[in-house]
């Protein structure tokens, strides 16, 4: 029998992607297609006094111009995370108000993209302008609302009572506004069949959620909406729910009774497709002389738009990481005239770990304790908020194995002590973590007379390797070569496969694949696929098939499920020109069982690269006068290229978490980015003696 699970199976979709035959949303060829181009606000706060569409309407090829004066018909959806969700609670074109720069205020539809774009620039708008707030220190703050049913305020013990600590750290750490910058831009094609059925080609991380949301937006039963997403070119959390452009495009297509496509420009994406809010976090740590933590306080601020309350949940990681008898968490939400922020790879965990893992490093230096040892000393076997023991936790192994692979024992325990080629050299490390999440999924498996296996589910591959994971699990369960497995995903007509978000796709789908494969054998009354295939041929039937559903085990009442990791890195700093380079990287991850070591390691590498971007260069700034983002494409928004990235050594603990699910997997998409920026800043401190608490670590901060 082929051993598939754990091995490095090549991507099922690799060839299609590199040869350009993988069809992305905007590439579907639809006859009679019209093109929509958005009209966006050039102010960031105020109202539309007048909007003149007459020139645009008369322009060549223009079919229609929609503004708040003639919005296409849309209903408000229920808007919650379980059933249906839109990213921005305010529906597009619902009134004359402008809440942020670049907000959608119209849609021009024409026979070609160029004509639609040209006509969009002919729409004349007069505004009544209020001065925008785009600087965080001027924001108005409110208590962050509960998220997924949990409030942000928490205290155990009494942090304020600590007076006898051997060391105390109190410091404020900030992160900048970051953009998802996926390779595939946000795009949609909506094609109606009459007024009561629609097919939508859109990159979505949640095919079934999208189906329900569009159904509610148009007052239709779900089965009247078909969502097709076979490929998705990077989502990172920005493609889980419909954005206003998608809602507007689908509504316009219904009214016009013609298929319409809308593709966002990179500039439009800076305002209308989400971002990670900037954050400001104050961490207070108190410890005994041996490093044992007495208290942790974590106060965070993030920022949202005036039309949606999205909180970057920074404090979620804190009760999971280190045990302290006194622990206090709080979070506030500021409102600014910027586009709506949203989930971005490890939302909350990422900035939270930046602050906490920087503070732990500061504490280690102040107590003259090795930062690895400080973490080992304080790791907690219980989630301090859920009050549950962690299942299959191997954080200590990540720290120890990582230290060994990196050669941490040779570290010079002195700042500015290492030099190479005229540059300062520094070593840093940080922990990584991400909760284990699992949803409900249904999978259909068909065994065919040509000895192939067909696996079908609506859950989709957002570029992470889900096709390959599903094929690997089916191949191993049935004992067939992985090449014999064909996987179909990303279509709402297939069985519900859950969401590709929260790093839960593998944990959600793999158990359902295992179950469906076992049931196929049962249906065939055989113990192996070979036997079943022979029986199938004899029977003359078209296929043996089974459909199975898996759901969370209920173990969440007894256990806290969480993944763990550790990063170790080396940096060089050329102080003359402020150049920081990351020169060496080791990551060790405990993510439960690893289904495919190749794609899993790729997920960690991609996440580390994204973290290096956050640490070194990623920053979306807003013009304080007009409130508009001053970065507007993949050139002005700096993110890493190959030349910025060293070889990234990735290893896994690999122990299955069988309390979590029958596959023993916890998922790997997001954890890799957590702790990365802290490891780098900690290495910069070792190299230079400068503690930098504001990301990104740009040259001006290093000179
Ligand atoms: Mo992830 S930010 O849940 O796509």
C-alpha cells in the first residue's frame, strides 16, 4: 500500500497553474459579457452634494450608470458568521454619505472594460467635505464588541497588586496598516438566468457562505445561487465574504439582465477589499528573578471604518502562551475614515504575538535568562481563559528542536557582539501559535470502473494545496496511488465543504474524506479498493459511491486545541545605510499530523515570507489631508521579493492530535506568520542594541 500521508506529494493543481490553464474568476469566458467599472469617492469624509452622470451615460458603449440615486435592488442579509456575511455592513450606494477615501459611489457598465473605465471618469461629483480622521491618535475609541461570542475584557488574579517583582517590563508596540496584496485581484462575474437564478464566478474562500449571502441579498432560496471558485489566487482572509463591489455587480447584472464583470484595480483594492488594521499594544510583564511570570497585562487598540466594527483580536493568544497567576486583557476599537479592515492571515494572533514575543525578549535580557529557557519555564499546560488542558501540545519540542537546528547554543549573550563583512549580526527567536479550528464538511467519494477515484466537495483550494491534501487522504485510506484520485472542489453544487479560513480546511475536510472512503468500501462490501474495483467491474455498475459528513468531535468541551511553533533567525544590519537583511531562518511547527510535508512546509515558508514583509517593509499610509491611501499598487506597497528571503528551514513535530479529529490534523495556513516579526526585531536588538517597537523596521529606524 502506498504511504501517502506525511510524504511530499506534488501539487495536483501545479501543472494547471504554471501553464496558465487554471481558470480564475475574471477569466471565465461568458458570451455577451458587459464590463463594470467602479466610481469611487475622492474625499474621505462628507457627503455627495450632487452627482452628474449625464456625460457618462452618453459615452460610447455605456449601458447603465448606477449611483445612490438609482441603486439596483438589494436586501440586507442577516450578516453573521454562521450563515451569511458581508464584509461591510453598509450596502453599496445606500445613501449620499462618504465614510472613507475610495468608497464606491457608483458603477458604470459598458460593452468593454476601456469604455466603462473612461465613462467612470466622466461622472462629475460635488462633495460637502468634512475633514477626515486617518491618524490613529485622533480616532475616537469605543470598547471592542464581542467577537465569535467572546468579549475582549478579561482578568484573573489582580495584575495591579504586584509590587515585589524582580523584573518588570512595560512597553508599547505598534504595527502598521497592511494590505493583503493577493496575486489575483478581487473580481466577479455575475450571470443571471432570468431574475431568480444566478451563477457567480468569484474568488471566495467560502463557497457555501457566499451562496447563502448572495441568496439573502437577492431574496432567493440558496439553491438558486451557484458559486464557482475552482481556483483562488491568494485570499489571506480578504476573500471569505462578499465585498461591496461584488454585491453591486451582481445586483447590476440582475437589473440589466446581462452578465457583468467587475475587476478591482490595485488602487481600488486598497480601499474596498480590506486590510489589516494598524495596532497599538501595551504589554506589562512582571517576573521573579528565576524568570517565572507573576503577571501579564495586554492592552490593545485596533481601528475600524465608520461602517463596520471589525476588531483585530490581538489579545486572543495571551492566555494560551504563558502561565501567569495574574492576567489582564483589554481591547479598544478606534473609528477612522479608512476602508473596512478585515481578517488577514492570523488576524489578532499575528500582531498579538509581535507584542508579546517582543516583550518576552525584553524580559529575558533584563533577567539575563536565555529567551528559549524563559519560554520553557513559563509555558502553560492549560488555556487560562477556557480553563481547559491543551490537547497534544508540543511547544517545548518546537523550542528545543528549533534551537538545535539553528545552533542557538553558540549564541553570544551580548548585544553588538557579532560582526560579518562590516555588518552587525544578530540572532533572535520567538514562539508561534494558532488555535486549532474545525468545521463541518460533507464529501462524496466515487470509485469508478477504470480504477480511479473521484472525490467531490464544495470546500475550495485557496492556493494552499487542498486539492492535493484531499487526494492524499483518499489515496491512503483506499490504498490507491495518489495519481488515481481526481478531486473536484470549489462549486456550490457539490456537497458543503466548509470554509477555507481560520486554517481549518484540512481539519474540516480530511476526516470526512476518510469516512467517505471507508463507506465506499462498505458499500462495495470489500476491504480494499482493488477488491472493490474488481467487484465493480463484475457488477456492471457505473460506480460505488458514498457521501459522508464529519463534524467537530465534541472534544472542545474537554480540551483546548492549539498549534505551536518556534522561529529562529539571523539578521545582518548595515548601520551606515540602515539596511536590515534576514540571512538565516529555522521554523519548527507542531500542527498535529502532517498530511503533505511539501505543501505544509510551503505554507510555513509563505507565512514566514509574509512575516518578513510585515517586519521589514509593509506599510499602507494615508494622506492626512485628503485621507486617501498613498500606496496604490504592488510597486508602491512594498513587500518582499526573492532577494529579500533566505533559505527557510522548516520542520514539523508531526504528532497527531487525535482528540481533535480522526485525521489527527490541526491545520497550518496561518501559524507560520505568528512570531516572525518579533523574532526579527529580537535579532535586531541582539545585533544593534536597539529595541525597535514600531513595525516595519525601515532603514530610518536602524541608522
Ligand atoms: Mo484566514 S485570515 O482566516 O483566511
